[in-house]
C-alpha cells in the first residue's frame, strides 16, 4: 500500500477552478479527495477570490498572473460577461503557469516529492484553459460543477439553436424540449435579450472544448439521482465520464476549508433553541440577485407565513444596491419578526441544513445548494434565478419530487402560501418523505467512480 501511494505521489494533478464560490468549493473538495488517495495536487488559481492556502497545508497553490478587467471583479457584474472575460483573461496566464510546472519536472526529474504532472483537472466552464492544457500536451479532465442534466443541455445547445428552441421565445416557454424531457423551454439556461449571442457562443465553446480537447469528464453528481442523464452523456461522448459526487460527502472536506466568506456561526445556537423541522432556511447562494421590490415581498411573505426562518441577506443580494453592506430590511420588518426570524450575511450552510430544526430550504437551486439539501433530506422551495438553476429546479420539483416553486412572481401572499405548503402542508410532508429517501441514496453513494478516476490518472504516463 505504501509503495502504491509513493508511486501515485509521483503523479501530480494540476487543478484550476473558476473563482466563484460554487466552483471553488467542488474543485477543492476534489483536490482533497485526490490527495487523500495518494496523488500530488497543485491548485492553480486566480488572485481574484483566491483560496486560502493555509487551510489546505497538504496542497500546493500557485497563483496565475491574470489581469482581470473590471467586468469580472466588480460585484454584481453580469455573469455571462464575467465568464467570457475570465476565459479571455485566464488563457495565457494559465498556459504559462502550467508550462512552468511542466518545466519544473524537466529540471527535477522524477523527484518523488515534486511529482510529475500527469494531468490537469480544469473547470469545465473555462474552455480556454481546457484547450490550453491540451495544446501543451497535458491530458485534461473537465470538472462539471453543475448537474449531469445541465451538462446535457449544454452539449445539446447547437441542436437546440438549429431547431429554434434557443434563444428562448415567450410563446414556446411551456413546450417540452425533445430528448431533454422533463425540461421545458422555460427550464433551459436562459439565453435571450441582447446577450443571447454571447451566451450561445460561450456555451458552444464550453461544449466544443470538451469534445475536442478533454480526455475525460468529472461530474459532481451520483448515479442515485442522475443515472439516465449520465448514461446519455456517456453514449454521446466517447470519453470516460466519472460521477464522483456528492463531493462534499465523499471528500469529507470540512465546509470551513472551502468557504470564501466568514460564516456567522451564531445562527447554529439560535437553531438549537428551535423545535425539530420548524425553521425555514432561506438563501439564494453567493451570486444571485433579486430586485428591490422582490426583496421586500420576500420579507413580508416570510413575515406573513408565521413560520420561523433563518435568512441569508448578503451584501449585493439586491441588484443595484450597496455592494459592501447587506441591503437594509424593509421598515418595520425587524420588529415584526423579532422573535421568529434570524438574519445573517453568510451562514455555515452545510451545518444549517444538517440541523434538526430545519424544515425546508428556500433556495435558488445552485447545484451545490441543491446537492447539499438532497444529502440532508431537506425539502425545497425553489426560486431559480439564472444559469443552470432552472434545470436544477425542474429536477427538484418534477423528477425527484422534493420541492415546490415559490411562484413565478414573488409576491407576499404567494410567498406565504408556498412557505406554508412546504413547511406544514400534507404535500410538504410527502416531499419530506421523498427527500429522506434521497438522503439515504446519497449516503449510499459509493466511491467506485472515484476509484476509477484515480486508476485512470495513475495509469497516465508522466
Ligand atoms: N453557502 C454558504 N453560506 C451561505 C450561502 C451559501 O456556505 O450563506 C455555500 C453553499 O453551501 C454552497 C455555495 O455556497 O456550497 C453556493 O453554491 P451554489 O452552487 O449553491 O450557488 P452559487 O453561489 O454558485 O450560485
């Protein structure tokens, strides 16, 4: 065993996450897993939203020297523009950093501690880095930080565009999308408006880089929830596809290792004082925004529901508002909910979802949040905002049956009704039962796919 481990440590894997919470987290979880299985790991990263190396003494961190334009770094920036600009800005610095690591090997020979680069694992949304690694002759595995279903929709985009399903047309919103059922047109990644061409181009490049440059694909999902989607991807791509999720369970990486913001742990003590399944947890993740009016309706809907809640109101949550401080709550709201609500700017979400007091999760359906909720058996109230969130929301409500929609329009009366439905209604109880079954499936997810990934990397020549 020791010999096997030593042999693997000569295999170095170079990882490159995109610098957003929902991307850094699964990449660092994968890094922890690969290292725990005996591989040497180097994380290349941007200076923007850089991970803290002190929290991962076992990994090597190397900053790339990117120069990011304001449209990437300014809070509240449009995500499509951010992704396009990031790809452009990271391409050359990523290539230089990876080339330097390859040279290091040449200088140091088969130094066991150093480990020769065997492959790169690159965020699948960073098509420029996927292509750059392949051009340097490094086998590159694309990490999908979204679901298998979302990845399928991205692969299908050229066909969807040719068939007129995207850019999205209002009159087609409720049509089922052939071969992607149960997704309707309204559930596809929203491509419309003035950015439609740019977004379509981005998705086409993401799919194109996987097809032309990747040697394999890693997806943070598990067969228990996405077996049919994984099977279809495997049929479509002639590449190994490893379903290595749920990464946060299998990697055992503590949540505080991967968070980019400091969580307010005080809310856990507050939850301790609450009866089982009595509290609604509300969070729209790290980047989604809502309009000022919707924010006020959320607040008054929560107040009107009569249900205790823990709400993450982070700086930047309200579009166009102050970026450094959380948005002010509506007048009179704090008084109204004094004994019933708790508001934090960032929560220790995984611990919150695992807390017995939590009854349901009002979520934007980011893939990490969705998986975390599934793994804790917590039913969901879904309010998808953009990108893959509509796909995830459809699976939550119509495939796994563990959630319901808040409503297309965020209005206080509708919110209060939806909250009551999931927290105290019979339908909520049925969702909770199904969520519990999914939790059992998630905890039974095996590391077989990780074993295959390790075997695959260890067999690569160095
Ligand atoms: N998260 C957290 N505290 C919060 C809100 C979010 O720790 O108050 C974490 C959450 O556990 C998840 C990640 O941030 O792992 C958000 O990722 P997700 O894919 O759900 O959404 P995104 O932020 O990418 O839209």
